[in-house]
C-alpha cells in the first residue's frame, strides 16, 4: 500500500528502528539506512536542528517545517526591480 507523501506513516517507516531521544542528524542517518525515498529524506534533513526529538510525534509535528523549507528552496528567486529616479 502506497502512503500519501504528507502521511505520518511514511516518516514512521523511514525511521523504523530509531532510538529516542534522537537528534535530527540521527534521524537522517536512520532514514538513509532504511532506504527512505529522496523526498522523505529531504524533508527530514530540513527539519529544525535545535535539540533532540523525544518521541515519534515530535518528528511528525516538525515535518511541516521540513516540507516548508524544501518548498522554499525550490521557489525561483524573485527578480529585483531598480527604482526609477
């Protein structure tokens, strides 16, 4: 069964076997070891890195920030316009 990209289940599967508490780097390492899809891995890499995740719901709550960061990286830069004198 294929899970929707935004589904918590894909992150739970990618992080199967992780020991909590865990840092973002440890989450990335576990997801890589588990062969997570590139888009899932990218979201995890872009989650906040300001401490440890205590339980899986902490991860789920922060995937939104990871997704937003990935989306922002894909946005083309807006051209700046010089002001006329």
